[in-house]
């Protein structure tokens, strides 16, 4: 049965509700479905009474006892003591007198809500203070009760319904937060997954196949990014990159780097100058000195039989030809942000591409999945082995087969926990 505790006392430990308590709770709802039973999950709710008047405190105890419903009832005689109890264990409901030794009117309500935002608050008022109760509801309380007009069933129903309304309010807030998060993710996704900027009638057409798979355990997109641009001279420029870490800050930085890369390429920046500018953007925009980015970028001049490749701390890439697939890892420099102002620059390497050949760039999420016990991972050699089994496939089936195979091998060992970005480029006009 319920009990009122002394000043500053902790509520008693939860106990299983008695059959009488459950029956009384059902009767109090007058036969209507009572969702508050499910809310309590078989544990008596903790209700904190903040009341300095001993007579009123005894009245509340008697109302709870007469209701026949199990409630863990705690009490504080001042707002200061109540705030300590609220911090120690948030209650499901707070019964708040508006006249306390250290708080008058809505001031106490505001402080309670600030400390225990998830608790339902029911204000206790006198017979002549009904307007104050309405003001309290407008200020954030779930309900108000007039002390001289209380019956046990009405009293307990008010508490249960206040808890229900508060849970509904919190669920609505969480739903709205989820909607806003989804909109934010969609904006980030549009930034990370661009539409290739290709010429309407290029002299050297390129077919682009791109895939982006968020990591298994990530609720937000990570920092992987890619882009493809053809400049007015007909050259094709492409990049695949990976910002370290996961979450909104890294995703936003990935979007920033991708947009900056496109802008610098369109403005004529090339080779070491291009990567140096990107590093400056990263240093200015990153959330901390530990954040870095890896990338591989390439340029193919119209009619050329080679691509010019730069690598900054990134894995190699797959080079496809009519005769098969090979892994190419060109000389490179450090990841952007690891050694700011690195004087040696990032070397440019020309890699021949046969007629009818293609290039596939990817991020390390594709090759870092565990495929066995311990630290066994797919790595570049494992990816090459998979690629050689699918060498005769067209671009889209080839890319999808590689991703599916990597996911399948890692499925029993935690899956692909990192984001995966893949960019496959195939030039259509024979050179």
C-alpha cells in the first residue's frame, strides 16, 4: 500500500502491484481501456509530492491509500529538497504546491520543469486559486487539482492521465526530432550523392556508375563522398574520398569537400594545387585536429589513353581491361589534414587505360569488413579476387556483385560497419 515519506526521504523499492490495486485501477477508468497500466509495466509509479504543509501532505497520503493503487510516494517540504530528489531519481509524476517556503507561484514550476523535463507535473491549488492552476497548465504543467475538491478515484485518475499526456507529449517531441533528423540526413545525402556534371555532347563520352551504402551501425551518413565533372575542354575529372569518423559533422565536412573539389576543378585548379586547396578547406572546417580525409582523384583528357591519378592516404583502385582486372596503387602522399602544409605535394601518376577499359574507385569501407575470426579482413587482395570472378560483367552488375560479395563475406562477422562509396568510370568512345 502507498506511504508518504518524510522530508527528503527516498521512495521505497518497487514491488509487484496487488490484485486489489490492479482491480481498483481498472475500476477507476469506468470500464474504459486504460493504457496507463501498460505504461507502468507492473512497477508502481514514483510520485514526488512537493508540499510544506503537513496537513495537506497527510491528505494526499490518505487519497492514495483510499484509492487502493500502489504508488511509491516521496515527499519534499521545500523546492531545494525537491530539486535534489528530482536529480537523484526522476519521478513519473510531480505533485507541486504553488506556495513553498522558497518558491511562490510559477517560479517553482519552472524550476521543476527545468530539472525534470520528462516528469508529468500536477499542480495543487487552494479553493480560491483555480486561475493559478490554469496559468500553471499554460506554463507546462499537465493538470491542476483543487485541494478541497478531491476524491480518491478522481485524484489517482488525474495522476495516471497526467503521466499518459506527458508520455504522449514526449513521443510527439521525439517524432518531430526524428522528422527533422530525417530531413537533415536527406540534405546531407543529396550533398554526398551528387549528379555528375557531364557535357551535353562531349567529344569523349563517359558512363558513370556510382553506389553509396551507409555503414551498418550508422544512423547518419558518414563522410564518404564522390563526384564526377567534365570541364569545357572535354576532360573528365573524378574523385572518391573519405572523411574520418561518422556522424553529422563528418558528413557535413564530406559535403563541403565535395562541393569545394567541384568548384576548384571548374575554376581550373589541378594536381598538387587542387589537393592543397582541399586541405585548406578541411583545416578550416573540421571539428577537431584529429579529423582527416583520404581521397583518390583522376583526370582523363579527351582522347587520351591514360588517366592522371593522385592519391592522398587512400586505397588503390581497380583497372579493368578486356583482358581482366588488376589493382593499381600509385605513389601518393599523406591524407589531407595529417601533415598540414606538407611540402612535397601529392605526385601525379599517369596510368594507361586500354580501349574498352574502365576504372573503379572505392572507399576503404568496401575492403575493411571482417571476413573471419580475429582481425582477418577482405583487404584489397580479397576484393581483387572477387573482381576477377566477375570480370566479364557490365558496369552496374560488376559493381553490385562486388558490394554484395563483400557484404556476404562480412555478414557473419559484424557486417560492413563503415560507409562504402564506389565510382565506376567507362569511356565509350574508342581512342
